[in-house]
C-alpha cells in the first residue's frame, strides 16, 4: 500500500487541479461574454447611427424636393409675367407701326 499512496500523491501533483480549471474556464467564459456584449453594443450603436443618418437624409431629400417645387412654381410665375409683358410690348409696337 505504500507504493499506491505514493502514486496517488504523485498523480495529484501532476497538472492543474479541477478547481483551477473550472475557475479558469469561468474567467474565459466571462471574458468571451464581455467581449460579445461589447461587440453587440458596438453593432447596435452603429445600426442606430445608420438609422439616424437615413432619417436625416430622408428629411433633407424631402426639404430639397419642397424647395425645388417652390422654385419651379416661382419660375413658372416669373416666365408667365415675362411673357405677358413681352406680349404687351409686341402689341404696343404693332399698334405704333400702323
């Protein structure tokens, strides 16, 4: 039995204990979990920033569309007034020439 006890002690001394492995495993899992949470948060922040950018772009496009429509209306009114004045000038010259 003396040899068996010596072998058991020798076996125990080889390699890390189960406690060390499980503690190391817990630390590793906690590290992976923290990394995953950080990555998830970073991705969520990126998605939120992209959505804000999309909303800003949509609002800018709507505002520019409204400004373009307004400019076209003003341009039509200006051209109409110009054509009416030009018609009056032409009529006035035609009457004068007779």
